[in-house]
């Protein structure tokens, strides 16, 4: 395996450290040789076809004299013509996702934590899959939904054996899960969102999370893996926040609005509690339709007992009818995400 | 892929039907050609190196003139010397498990729903793994614990990336789950066990389930996959049933004893309920020790809300610390088990 890791930030850096720790173990226990042949940060890149010495890799990247350029990197990987090359995308970046096609066409495998390619145009998603089939090269992205949770591989396994996904219910936003699992009316919605922001669960502008765009991308990817053709705009987002929240300009104004609007949120959570229900942002697919919606669920619902930032995916299929298959756990964080990317890399090594 | 399926009973027969349904789809969508080259029931076998026509496969096996013999089958598969041969064991049989070594040594992949090989001597388990590494051949058994649930693959993914399993908690017996999820003191323990038997959830002698031997095998397999050396006899079974139940001879005497002992069971469930707890048979690994135990869990425990026969595996690791990764769903039944075997076969096709 020859890995080219773009970029060595939070997830990418953790991945390189995990690889450094596991290289010898993998070779001994599984006959898998993992070499890091390329590393890039947002400015510099470092290539070594013999494998980069991972002691002090941070300094080596920092002091590299080669400017990072995405297209040139792909060209150089292709020129090296190494067996089992893997382009590893640890960004959330549109620009980086735009080179997958070129990589796959040059027989370079792609492993990505970046959701963009799989949740943009269906045509692009299908095109990437078709190139893989034609060139016998792999495009893996298990971490796109639920980080280290085995969600996409499981849907693939079900579909391959002829099972049919009837319904998906999922809570797949760590930040939204934290907010609605923590807000209970004894605190204020303003303070809970503020806490989620300061603990790094949300984007600097929490409305990016609260708009549901990230959840839309994730449910769309699951739906497509289930073999269903759907576009991003086909998914409806309902009722997460009052419209006014998205109409004010600054983040500061947004927080002021939350503070002034507390009675609205109190009423919302109070209504749910009076019926013994809890608020959850649930992404749902059923009967060809997908929605992301703030729902009040009762104690019989599989998501009633969720805590903290945990993600959950419930799959109802022709074979899992009465009770769904449920996969649950930490769905974000550098450690578990890097581990999920690592698992995809090992999967390619095993091919 | 050239598959040799032993035996075409409940799981094996369902698998053959699933393959028949999916052959064309897999070829078209994934470039995977799956041929069934051999089929066996307990008496007869049928081989065709060109692939058996799956229309009316049952009659073809039934009317075959070739007597099934496990060692001869392996020899014949080896002689055919086909690329990507897979010996598929859908039995629960000691005898069949005894030929895996010979198969793997002859570069025949093994996919099995049979727990015997992985839960017998650790030395055998290690030997089979070593042959795989040496011969670059695969031995896959995802269905051994939880049928179609992605449990073993997930533990492998975690371990490969350097995560460490700290603790496992699991309810992995459909029959025991049914019994203790259904018995609530408003019914009798006798009637619940009797219902579990008549609905086919237990062995004809339900004590085989209630002895915990099946659960011991399953937790042992998970522990070994986590990289820990352990033997079957190292696992302690506690408190599932009073000793006397295993000391009477016949199944009839056992059921009479349950009837007469109802006050004991009423007390047991009553004590739990008075503390707001529910009874669950939990297999547990922690700090180098493993147990299978009837426990009374409170509402904060991840297994409190279990229903029916559903299996659950909760993994606490260095990276999943505060909340475990949880995988839950139907862990038995011909459809989901055959699908799990099918997924292992597709995994080999993708290698």
C-alpha cells in the first residue's frame, strides 16, 4: 500500500499517527505493508516513493519546499506508477473532491472522509462507481456517515445479498444530537447551542449545523448506497429552527435572537415533555421520500434513549422487518474517523 | 467465484436461493461472477465444474448418485483447481468443521456459519489463521456471532487501526433473549420456555440453550477476534437456571420441574421489578475475564429496552470510551444468516 494523505490536519494527522503505530503489527499479523508515500497540508506537500520516515513527519511536511497542488499531486502519483496507490482525502473540501475522477482514471484508489463527491450530483457519483468497475480500482468512503460506525459497508452487504432497504431512520449529526439531547427546558436553548459551539461540536456559525445541510448529505449517501437514485434537493428539511434564525446576518444576531425567542423553544420542549416525548432531529427515508425533521419521539422509539453526540442508524429491510438493524455510537471525532479511514485502507490492502 | 455449499438445509438452501436471485445483478453491478459448483445434503453431493443450473437444484441434489463424503469433496475441489473456490459450511457440525484445515491448505477459501472451529482449541483457531496468511487464502465467519449483524468485521477494523477492546457486553442468544424479554411474572416461566420451544427458538431440549454453551462460544469468538487468547473453559456461566434443572434426565421432567419451581422464578423476576430492573442473560468480557450471567439491569443500561429475540453487542474501546459502539438486530434466522454468509462470499470475490 502506498498512501498519499491529503491533508494532515485533525483527522489526517491522527491517521498518520495511527499508521505509524500499526505499521509493524499489520505487517506481522496480516502481511499488509502500509507505506506513507505522500503527505500534504494546505500549502506544502512531501513525496517519497520509498516511504516517508514517520518520525517527525510534521516537521518534514512543514519544511518541504514543494508547493501543494491537487492536480499535480495526482499526476505525480500516476507517474510513480506504484502498485496499490491510495489517494486519502481527509478534508471536507470541494476542490480536493474534484480530483477523484482523475485519480480513479489513473488506477489510483481513493479513500475519503469527505462527503462532497457522494452527495453532489447523482451523475458524478455514478460516474465514479463506473470508473471503479471498469478499472478495477476502489473508491471507499465508510466514514462519510457515522465516522467509524459500520454503516455503508453494512448496507452494501445487505443489498448484495438481495435484501431491500424499506426504511432508514437516522440521527447522524453529533452537534444536533448534543443540542437536542441536552436541551430540556431547565437550561435555555441559547446556552445549549452556545455550549455546543464552544465545545467544538458545531461550526463557528452553528446555523450551518442547524440548517440540516450536513444531515441531508449523510442521509442522501445512505439512500444512494441502498441503490436508490436521489438528488440533494429532493430531501426536505422541516421545523428544526424558526425561519427568522436564518434571516439574521451575523452569528451574534443569531444568538441574540435565540435568547429573545426562548419562550418559543420552551413551548416546543414543554409540549413534547407533557406527552412523555423527547425532541430528536431525525433523517428518514421511506417510500421514495426523504426528510430531515425535528420530531418528538415517545419511549417506544429506538432513538428515545439517545445520549450526548451519539449517532444512530436504524435499517428496516425486507429481512429486518419487525425490528430494525441498529448501529449506534460516536459518529464524529478525529480518533474514530481516522480509524474508519484506516479500515477502508486495510480493505483495499485485502482486495 | 466457485462455491461448494455444504449443506443445503435451512440456511444453506436459503443461501442458494439468494444466489440464484442475485447472480445476474452481481455480475452487472459489481463484475462478480458467482457460480455454484457443488451442493451437498447430508447424504448426497452434486458437482459440476461448469456451474450447476440452479433451476430445480433441490431435485438435482436429491437425485444425485454421488454419496457425500467430506474429505473426498475437498480432494475433488482441489483437483478441479478452479480459481477462487469457496467451501461454504452451513452446518453446525463438528465433522464438517474438521475439514477446514485441509481446504485452506489446498488454497480453498472457507466461509462458515458454523461456530465450532473458532470456539474450540485456541491452537486450532490460530493454526487456521496462520495457514490463511501463508497461502493468501481466506477463512471468514461473520455469521458466527449475530448472523447478518456486522460484528466480527467491525472488531477487526478497530483492532487493525490500533484501537483496543476494553470491554464487551452482549446478548447473543435469540432463544435466551426471547425467554427473558417475555417472562414478566404475569405469565409462567414454564409457559414462556415452552412457547420458545414450540416457536423453534430453542433446541428440542431447551436446556442446551439455557446452559449458556452457545453464548459461551459466541463471546469466546468475539474475545479472540479482539486479539485476546482465551479458551472455552475459561468462561464462567452463572445463575441462569437452578442446578436441579440440569440434573433431571428427560425434557419432560425438566418442564415439570419448571412448573413446580415457578415460585423461585416469580421471586427472581419480582425482585428485579421491585428495583425497576429487567432480567437479561449477558455475556461479558472485561479485564481478561469473561462470564455469561443472568443479570438484573436498570433503565440506564443499554440492554434494558431490548425486545424479542434481538441480539446486541456493545463494544467499549480506547476510542469508544464514554458510550459504547452498539450493534443490534435480528441475530438468527435463515434469511439474515444466509445473507451474512453471502456477504462473506462477496468479500472474497472483492479480494
